[in-house]
C-alpha cells in the first residue's frame, strides 16, 4: 500500500482551528499549487474542522502539559511522518522543532517558524531549570533547519545571534485584519465549489509572496 505524499507538511502543537498564522501560511502554499498537510492536536474542546484548501490531521495526546506532554507530542508527530512521504517539513516554535532530530533529513528541507521566544514566556520567565531545558532544545534542534524565520526584525536579530543563523521575517497581520480576512475566506469557501477553491481562487497573496521568498 503506497503512502500519501505531500510537498510540505506543517506541524503545530495547538488546535488547528485557532492557529490563524498557520492557516494563512498553508492556504497560501496550497493556492500556489502545493500539496499541503497541517498536523495539529485534538483536544476535548476541539470542534469539527471547516473545509480548507489543504489537508489536515489531528493527533490526541494522553498528557496535556509538562515534559511528558512534549515528549509524547514529538513522538506522535514522528509516528505520523513515518507513514507519509514529503519533501519539506515546516515546524512551529521549539515544541515541535525537536521533530527535526528524529526525522531522517536526506534530500528534504526543514523550515522553522519561531514566532514565540520560548525562553522568555511568562510561564517560565523565572524558572531557571525550564529555561535551561528550552535553551538546550533550541541549540539541539534549530541548527538542523535549513530556513528559520520569525514575526519581526527584533526577534530575527535575537534568534540570529543566538543560533548563528540568518533568520527571515514573515510578519503577523494585525488581529482585526486576520479575523476579517479569515471570516471573508470562510464566506468565500461556502459560496464556491471545492473545485474552484482547489484551482487557487482562494488565497492570501501577501502570505504567498512571503513564503515564496523564503523558499517554502
């Protein structure tokens, strides 16, 4: 039995429904003709997903916080990837970046979207041990990626110095614009046929330009 094949697989540690940044990114990639799969978590509160122009998959975890959660999440992602064929892998933040250490790279390209400064989040700001763990995770996994990008120039400079890499930028659209754009996109999806959407009539040109410039 042949395995499903994708141009790019994207990983997020949260519920796909609420990750506007990755929805925009995956929509732009799919509208550009790429076959895309977005893998995220399935929570008890998760609702049924709407139709997207890309494929989606959810994984359920026994643990929902702490070290065991992150270990389980990475292993579940790796388990999914081993059953698929793909050319590019896009990970988001350090909690999914560890996947890069368990996947055989070969001719594949690894991308990393660092849109959060994990070591400086309020949850661990004053917890030296946890900060040290995430620092080690970053040093162990980030250099494994071919392309790293973030949300603004200041973070790009911080991460560039920290990991010794050239870090690109894909900015977040202001929240009102995101909601307006996403709601408009949902409305278009409801009024168009599936074939029209798959032909690329639904897209985010700004995001398409940004991901294209980074080679995603």
